[in-house]
């Protein structure tokens, strides 16, 4: 038995049983229908062949199993299928005749069709014309459904039955939705889909033979690919799994991507919007249709993914595999002959690529429009191949002249598999896996598993671009040989850009593999993020982005520029694996070498690389140098028209202004510059898409199909790439506003950044970090209930992105612990803090700053429990760690002083408390701008210490300043402000000097505004206000 299949024994079913010999003991009738034999059985339904005596007609009846009877959600789904089909009367849709209920069991009566599934039909050889005719007919069935207001949502070859008359009929509308109900909304009835149909009769499901003995339990197999995947699983495990064999896989190899699950459909055929559980419409069926058509034409589906997470990334990136080579027919005497794939013309591939566009708006206007597009262009239909002057035939003719397609010669371009092997092989994967396995880090294996999936997907994407670039070069040479008018130097330049781009990416990938091979703790921690940070190879083949590329460097330095760019890519890879300091000397030398070329764009790129390494090196003295390098990069990029680099440099400066050298004012300016740069870049990309030179050039060189494909996909890919960059820019702006105390705006921007990330880079490891930042903002706004939900989402996202035991996961545990501590849930806080401590200490060592944060939290918990000396020990340890690990201008260095001040206050060591609070305040004032809300807790504590010392004058000064800071802040916690007003009012009453009572009355009145959270507090404030008012007289 395959290790990927786990047997599960089901309880005996009480529904009517039929053996191979005929009927069982149950009455062979269902109302007015006579049941003839069982056609198929799924997890929730059984399909029978039946006969209606009055109509003298053979029918198919789908019946809900007795074990599932009474389940309102399943009954609703079966009735919904009946309603959806009943709306349709079309030769390419299975007809429904009746729906009923007998003894609590819902059944649907439909047309009986003798035949086989489209998937089975596809396993036989067919000509291009036969495939297009078959799919056009099936598409007309979908178009009829759309016209009736129904979206199928699970179109795939196994949901189309081809009758003995050769006519395809779309069936299994169990997941269909009427358009008017809100497309794609998932309600409780949608949690578990019906089993996918894959039999020879309409409405039936994959069939397992019934056991010959009634007492023998049925055995059902379920796919388990070893990955936690809630999108594909059903907690009750009562719905069928479509077990499909990909024609290109080993015999019997199961494809996990064809499971039907809670995502409402079959993942391998799902549109991007379905995979993300977003609203769907007719264009979603178009996408699924084109996946199936690609499979029929090429013998494989359009994405190389083997796992669901890989599929999500590839589908959203539009990473369609390059056209596989035609399968050579086996010799007549071969016992394993496989069908030969037809030669797919460029115009047809362009149609498929448009239907597979990640953005629904980029697909066809309707299913009818897609079907019309499947008709060959008029010249192709009406003229002989040798009479064509343009189009695919011209390309094929050139290829034949050059011997490209001659069977006696090896292909000029590598296959997709061969191109992938240039970078990524099973041997290399095993070598890296072994390096990670040797690590003592608990999360090393999980980190490698996740990073490997990204690396494999990236290598396949690069290989696709490599093959496409080679084919484009062949087309260019062919056009030149045939003296086509526009085989120009600009095309050669574009091809050179493409090759150089791919070469840089190849070197960056190789450099990353070299870093990963060392597999030290720093590299392992950053492995997933480093894999995610690799440049998208699709941009190398994106004509829209190439059209806004920089002018080439002077010929005299072209080779040096290319080599230096590759060197910079390798240095960036060092940074992405956390080895910032190791590249500093090399990056500094690269800046000087770049200046020697006098090629301004390269100089800007070198400044960015060096500045980024300096900023992240952790050396506090490097902050000013990083600022200088990044500012020079930004200015040079602007001067040289390096539009792509402007938002990159500006975003790095924003990060510097948040984490290394806090400066919210300048940070906001850089953030605006980053977003404005993205606006300009998007505008330029959009203008190249509309410009005539792109598509026109392709038309003049006989590449009509490629022009269409580029027109639909180029801008979508560029938009995806820029969308992710915009998400990072808005994220940085949100953190800036959090640093500046503008928490309401920070929340808005962080939520916007998350939405953009989910749209353009779903599953990206940035998501968990963004969620943690959003949770911090919600805490600052006083919405702790919402913060807990967000922190829990951050925890789940971090586990999914990095694996259990990773420091990113510990960050979420720490935030949950801190939140529980602030809410007085000390046991919960201890449990979460312990989880975070174990991860931090194991991954980063017991003296790391993150361990220091746990020590501070533990100090607070001990202090709350009255354990003053234990609290002092934890806080002192944190102080030592922070002073060693953090620079003098880092505001976090204030936290141990704050906690030690609290400990001294609790121990009645008031003079010591003042010293610690003053030290904390001095650090914060150096690091934060004047009037920052982060000064408030320390100032409040100072006021309370002076109150306890009896120094009422100084207490009023400090508490008055705390109230002013809070009143000037944006969206502050109202209870915190109320408490500080109460403190100030009390001290004013105690002093009782001239004007103190009037001021106290005004302060208490302000504190009472909106007071409702605690009746006792509100009552006390009212009494104090009345007392102050009375003493005014």
C-alpha cells in the first residue's frame, strides 16, 4: 500500500445494497421509480439506474444515503443541484426531471446517459480539431448555465460525460450557485462538497465495488500528503475524494490536487479567487475550463505544483508552464503506446493563457466569447500552410528550414525538465535537506520543507522563462532569415535584456543554494524568507516591464556592468539569509567599482545593496552610514530614471526610520516617495501595454498569438509584482504611524497592506509579521479583544509559513502572553511566555534580546504575584541583555529600567524608583520625537512616586504632563486617559491651593465623559467632582 494512502473503515450503510448479480433484499422501488441497478456510490449519495413505467424511460436517480438523511446541509445541496439543472434545457447539460423525498431521503431524477467521462475520453488520442470540437460543445453547456444565472464552480473533465453519441454533457452541479445569491459566499451548507462525478452515467461518483458479504465493512482511502491543509480536509471525513492519475505521472500515482474540499471545488481546476475563498462568477468557470483544455491539449495541467500551497502561489503569479514538447507516438509494436499530443498553435495557446489570467477582468467577457475564440483564425482555416505569410505557419516553416523540428536533430532549446535541472535536481534537494537535518534546531526540518517547496516552484518558473527566451531567440533568428521587416536591433536588445535578467536570477539562486548549504542557525532561521525574496523570473519575460527597462550601459563597460549586477544579486542573497555583516566589505568595494563604470543606474543599485546590509547588520554605528547610502541610492535612481529602484530605496529608508534610527517625520516623507514611485512605475507599465510598439511589433513578425498572450498577461504579472511592493510600502507607512502614535491611521494602513498581500502574494511569510504589527496597533488603541483574534491569526500564519518552533512563531506567542498579562490573565500569560521562551532560547540562545523580552514579561508576572525579588532578578537579567544587544538610541532599552522602577516602587524604594524612571525617560526622549505617546507610562509612574513621597507639586507637574500627552495622542485607550485624569484630580484636591479645586473639578468632569465601563469607578469620579465643585465655593 502506498504510504500516502491511509485506510479508513466505514460503518455499514443502511441504504439499499446491490450486488453484481442484481438487486439485494431491499424493495427495488423508490416511489414511482423502479430501481434497476446501482451505478455508483459516493460518501453521501448513491446513483441508480431506474425505470419509469409511465414514461417508459430509463433514468438515473441520485439518492441521499440513509446515514446522511436528515442532514439539512446535504439535503439542501442535493436540492440545489436539482434546481440548478432544472433551469437548463440544453443538449450539453444533463437534464433533470424530478426531485423528491421518500422516507426522509432526498432524491433527484435525471437523464440517463450511457457513456464515459471526458477525462476518460481524453486518455485516448484525438486530433486538435476533435479536442476543440468536444470542448466547445462542453463550453456551450457552461454558457447555457451562465445564461440561466448559474455558475458551476467545479468544472473538470470528470464532471462532463460523453455519451455514446459523442455529445458531451456537463453534470454534477452540486456546487453551483445562482448569480443573484452573491457569488462564492460560503455558508454552512457549503462546508462539505458532494463527491465528484467520475462514472459512466450522469450523476454518479467514483465507484468502489461493494463487498460480496454484507458484513464485510467498506474500505475508503483518503489522500494525505503529510501537510497541514485545512482547505482540503473535512473534519468529519464524510465526503468523497476524486483519485486521479495524471497521464504524466507514474502508474497509479495519486494527485492530491484533485481532492474536493471545503474550498468548494477541486483545487487543481480552481480559479485564484476560488482558492482564496473569494466571490466567484462565470469567469471562474472559464478558468477551470481552460485548465481542463490545457490538460487535453498538452497531456498535463498548466501548473507544475504538486502541493496545494505551491498551486496557490503559481496560480496567483500566472506561472503557467511553458508549452510541453509534443509527445512522440510510440512504435506500433510497443505495448505501452501513449497518445501523441497535438501540435498546439500559438493563437490557441494565447486563448488558453487569457482564460488562465489570475485577474478575472483579464479573461474573456463571457463563455460564449471564449468559445468563439477557440475557432481558428480565418487565414489558418482557409489557406494551405505553405501559402501563409504570417502567423504560426511562417514560424513552423522557418523552423523546418533551420532543422529545428527535424526528427533527426536534437532540439535547439532545452525541455522544461532539462532547464529546471540546470538549477534544481533531486540530488541538490537531498544535499540541502541533509544539511538542515544535521542542525540541532527543532524547526530545521519544517523550515527546509517549506523553503524547498518555494525553491522548487521558483526553479520551475525560471526554467519556463529560460525555454521561452530560447524559443523567442529562435523566432527572431527565423524572422531575420526570412527577411521580415521588423527583425530589428531593438528586438535583439530586448532578447539581450531577457537573457541578462535570467542570468542574474540564476546566479542569485545558485548563491542562495550556497548559503543554504551551510545551514547554520542564522541561515535556517531566514531560509523561508530568503526563498520568498528571490526575484520573480516572470519579470524577465514580461514585455511590459522590459519596455520600461533602463537603456543599456555603454558597450565598453557592458560586460563589467553585467558581472557586477550578478555580484550585487549574490550580496543581496547573503542579506536575505541573515548574513548581513559578511557582505559589508564586498558591498563597499562594489560601490566603488560601480562608480568606476559611470553607469548611474548601477551606482544606485550598489548603494541600495550596501545601505541595506548596513541597516540590517545590527551595528548601531552603521545606522548613519546606512542612511547616507540609501539616500544616495534614492537620489541617483531619481536622476538616472531608474524607476523600479526608487520605491525599493525609499522603502528601505522607511524601515531604517522605524527600526534602526527612529525618525517618523522623515520616514513619512520617504514612505510617500516610495508609493509615488510605485504609482509612476504602474503608470509606465500600463502605458507600455497600450503602446503600439509591443503588440504591433509582434504582429509584424508573425507572432500574433504571443502578442495576444502578452497583452492579457503582461500587465497582470506586472500588477502582481508591483502590488506586493505596494503592500510592503503601505505596511512600512503603518508602522511609522504606530511609532508616531497615530494608531487609527496605522490600523487602516496595516489592514490595507494585508489585503494587498493576500491578493498579490498569498501565503507569503510577510503575512504573520503584518498581523503581529496590526495586533500591536489594536492593543495601543485599547481594542484588546480584536487584538487577541489578530494575534491568533498571526500565530497560525507563522506556523504555516515557517513551521513550529521558529522564532516567528515565538513572536506570536509572546504577543499573546503580553496581551494576557495586560488583561490580568496571568496563568494564560505564563503559558504563552513559556512557549515563547523555549523557542527563543533554543533558536537564538539564552542571551538574545528576545529572551530579554520574556524576562521582562516574567518580571511583571512575578511582581503581580507579589514576588518582588524574583521580579527584580528577571528585570536585572533583561537589563544586562538589552544593554549588550541594543544600541543606545534604541527605545527598547528603556523597558528594563521601567520594570526595575516598578519593582523599586513596590518595595517602597522610592528614590531608586525615581532613578530608574528617569533613566527610562532619558532613553525614550533620545529615541522618540517630542510629545510622543510612548512617554506617558513613565511620566505617570514618576508622578505617582512623587505623590507617595509627599511631593505634591512635582506629582502634579508629572501627572499633568501625562494627561497632556494622552489628550494630544490619536485614538488612545480611553480608560488609560480616564485613569490619569483621576490621578491628577486626586492630587489637585489633596494640595488644595489657589485654583486647584476648579482645575480638579474640570479634570473629573472630563474623566466622567463617556464613563460606563465600571459603575464603581464612574461613581467615585462623580463624588470627587462634586467634592471639588463644593470646595470651589
